[in-house]
C-alpha cells in the first residue's frame, strides 16, 4: 500500500535537528543553574545548586563539543563559556598544596560516615587495619556500631564516643593520648561534636574536632547547619594550638557556607580535586561532603578517598605534617 503523500518523512537531518532542539533546552537549563548557583547564599534551595558545579561544567563541555560538531558554533561558544564559569569556580580545589617539610612530624587520620544502618562492620575494621591511621573518627555510630568496633581498643586505647540512634553519634579512636576531651553542642539542633587535644610523641599538641552538622533539607536545616559551622569557625580562629576539623559537613567546597567556614575559621581545605564522597550510588551524582580542614600551621601530605565500606559515604584518609 503506497504511503500517504501527507505522511511525514523523517530523515537523518530531521532527527539531528530534533535532537539538537531538545538538547538546546537541556543545555540552557544547565546555563541557568550555573547562574543561579552564584546566588546560593540567598536561599536554601539556591544553595543546593552550588553543590553540582562539576556536573554542570562537564555536561556543558559535552554540549559545547556536540554543537561545535554540528556546526552550531554560536551555541557551542555560549555553552563553552558557561562551562568555563563552572571550571573557574572549581579551579582552587586543583591547586596543589604546599609541600610538607622533609623533617616534619606526620599525623594520619581516617574519617568515615559509616551510616548507622550499615552492617558491614568488618569492612571498616579491615580498612583501619590496612591504612593504620593514628586517629579514626566515625560518624553515625550507634550502640551496635560501638560494639562492633570494640576490637579497635587494643590498638586505639584512647576513645571518646557518643552513641546515638538518630544518625548523629560520633566516636574518636586514637593511638595518641587524648586530653581535655569534651562533647560540644554548637547549635540548637543539639547534635554532638567531639573536641580533644592530641599529644604527639614530640610533645606538641593538636586540637581535634569531629563534627556532623544537620543536612540543609529546608530553611531550618540550613540555619542549624550554618549556625554550627559558624561556631566551629569561631572555635578554630581562636584555637591556641594547631587545629583540625573532621566531619561530614553536609556542604561542598563550592557552597557559600563552606567558603565562610574557611575564611572565618582561618582554615584550609586539605582536599584536592573533586574527591566526591557521597552518595556511593548513583555514582554520577557524587559530591564531596566529607572534609578535613586544618589551620595553616599544618601541611597536607596526602588526601584521598577510601573504598566502599557499605555506607552511603566513602571514607577519607588524610596525612598531615606538623613542622
């Protein structure tokens, strides 16, 4: 039966034009999100857009290459420009840290948000045994997790723990002596942070703070998180000794809350590159939420993301140097 003379005839060019038209809408949406992210300090919903700058940059670069290949050079230039805006914001995270002095005392730390419902306790113990950190900070620990971590006491005799059933328990295990240990509550959310003084073999002291603010899942959550981060900044800025902040801070390095924490707390970010830690799945949404921050008297020797331990977060392992 012959085709109707009015039936549409799809060609390769027609499919290409249709795909480019649909892609144009998506790419313009990415440009809009890139712009909105610069106003992240104005509202909690706008701040969420700041966390995904790596995704915007990569996708817009793909769009720019695609439209250049299709000889739509004007749109390719627009998307390349917006990709560059994202990469400029990301660039400071790719600046190498100053090299630590050769004779510096080193301190190795491991931070893991273990996820309270995670039952892969052995994976955490195996990771600690393999990495041999001096200090271990575990987040979201409950009574079950503390029982499972009991074998650590043999190698890590100095322990401070606050078990909770609400995903905000914290435990610190240390080979080094701990003194002046305190459980602090930095915001009306009343989620705990553990503060302690580490004494190195050289006799020098380092202040350690393990913390886990609320996620900014709304205006109140953002307020409580920012309140806690502000108090932490005040604490570190007035610290009498070199200080370290370890925690799932529920913000990325491109968040205005994170930038304020670094500036007001006189802290540096030990992270390098993207180093995403959450979520484990789906991989394409991963962003860096778990951080180690230090005062400027400490140098960064190494910072890397650890393996899957059954949690929704990857751990981080950081080696610092104290001249």
